[in-house]
C-alpha cells in the first residue's frame, strides 16, 4: 500500500510538471502574435531551478541517511 501511495504521488508530481510547462501554441516564434521571447513576463522560475534541485537533493540525502541510521539501530 505504501508503494502505491509513493507511486501515485510521483505520477501526480510528474503530471503537474507537464501541465506547468505546457505552452499556448497560438503565439510564438514563427507564428502570428507576440513573440514570447520579446516580452518580459517577470517569472523568476528559471533562476531558481538550480537552487530547488540542490535543496531537493539535500532533503533526499538527509531522509535516506536518517532511514539508514534508523534501520541500523533495529
């Protein structure tokens, strides 16, 4: 049951990222409308991606270390 919950959480997070990165096809390079590269939308997501990856890696490592230490104590 725990694996099912973990798998469903992973799938939902992956689907969330897919919908987050989806873009509207009506405007863009080579298409009529405003070029998205020419407009500053003020979204700082690109600048914080590296920091989020480092934080997630540290959190993951800490949890694995804590779990391993708990199993050795048993």
